[in-house]
């Protein structure tokens, strides 16, 4: 009889909509955004996430060994790890190198949504003809989207100089993928289209709206962004949240979707100046070889990343709500973007988070 009574009691609880915590769905945590103009940034612990605490120190030891200056992990916007190495400090700026290409891609998207430019229009609509030394008919094939996707068809073997004499035709735009600094011409396109300086438009439309600090430094024809680590993390958080900062859509979610998915059929692992994991093959800077497999086999398939010379990294993993930052000197040899360091670092990260 006691068992029968318990059975009917349980039925009654179910029919009355029992609010027992074991049957109630756990509310999803709202994505956190650190306040602008403040040093406040909420944290959470490795233990609270159920991660493997014993793997924290091996990760930190590896980072210190590999010439790292700073490392951060955000989960849903909150800081889980923030570490500085080799004398670097939280307020000290460091260069993004080519990881900053994604800043240019984002601001290009902002200018497009404000009606100043169209990514499908040819670059010469904004810069005039003669911005390359390619024949005019070939130059006019190059659109803003070709600059975003590294498919300009210009010669990538001539160095970083983007003066017209150094921008030479190799193939029709859209038919060849090659990692080339010519993407920086998008900054000139934005400036011409908006009637503002690149720095002013970038600062007002992106940097200041998400509480970043930092500045662009011109160096031998390169435009390189410098900031502290938290500013890089803020940009990663914007990307994780599909271009939205709190209630403000900085760049359209549709543009961010295009930017972080395969943008052409030559290098499947490349979006709009973002690198994409989980594809069946990929190409690397300074080569026309195609490699089979994922760019970082030990990382989640949905990871996309901003990669810069000497191992500047922004990793974004939507499925795990993660943003991971690494700044520093080259882990091993000098490299343009992807390196063996990514693979081993993700072995260490995976041991922590899984």
C-alpha cells in the first residue's frame, strides 16, 4: 500500500506542475559584456564550469615556455583565465599583426550597412583606376569582396608593399587564392566612401562602441593595430555575439555570418579575413598547395580565428561560448599566421575544457 501511495503522490506532483529543481529547465546564462570605460570585468572559475583544474598549470607552463605575453579565456563573456607572462602587463599594448585583418573586415561591413559602399562593387569605383599596375580591364575585375577573401589575383610574391607598381596581375580576380597585404586597400575604400579618415571611422563606429582602446600604427606600408589584451578580447566577444554588443548591433549578423563561413571555393578555410576550422581542406600563406583536413585538428570544428604573425591569436568557438586570446612573440619560428603552436596549444586547451 505504501508503494501505491507513493505512486499516486508522484502522479499528483506531475499533474500539478511540480517546480522541483530536478525537473525544471536550468535558465541559460545571459551573455555578459564588460562595461565600457571601466576596469570591471566579471569572472567565473574553472571549477564552476566543471573543467579540469589539474590541466590549468600545464597550460600556463606551456604558454610561458612558448614566449607568450598574455592569455585570456572568456566563457559567455566572463573571464575564466587572464594571465600575463615574461614581464608583460594588463595595460601594456601589443601588436595584433594580421589578426587585425578581422578589424578591417568588420569595419568594411559597418560601412556597407550604412550605405557607404557595396562589397560587390569594384575597388576602382572608390580608389579610381591605376591603384594597381594590372591592365585596366583586369584591375576592374577586382571587387571589395575579392580583397576580403584574398582572391584579388594580384602577385603575392612581391612583399607587403601595396604601391601600384608592386600590385601586379597574376590571375583574374576570383580564380586564385593568395594571402596578400593588398586587403589593406579596404581601409582606403572605407575612407573614400565615408569621407572620413580610416582612424576616425574605425574609432567611432567600432572601437569606442565596444570599449576597446588602441590605435593603428603605420609601419613600412603596413597598418598594424596595437592594443592591450582585454581590448582584443572585447572584439572577440563582439564576434562571438554575431556583431552585437549588449543591445547594439554594431555590424549586421548576416555580414558576420558571411565573414565567418567559407567565402569562396578555393580555400575552404577562409572567410572574410577570418580563418575557419572544420573544413575538408585548406591553403596556407605563401603557397599554392592544398592541404587535406582541418587547420587545427585538435580544436572544435566550429572554431574560427584571427591569426597574426608571431602567433597573435583570437579563437572564437560558438558551440562552447568561448573566446580565447594569445599575444606574444613567436612560439617557435617566425610565421605568418597558422603554426604548429596552434595544434599543441589546442591539445592543452582541450585537456582543460573537456
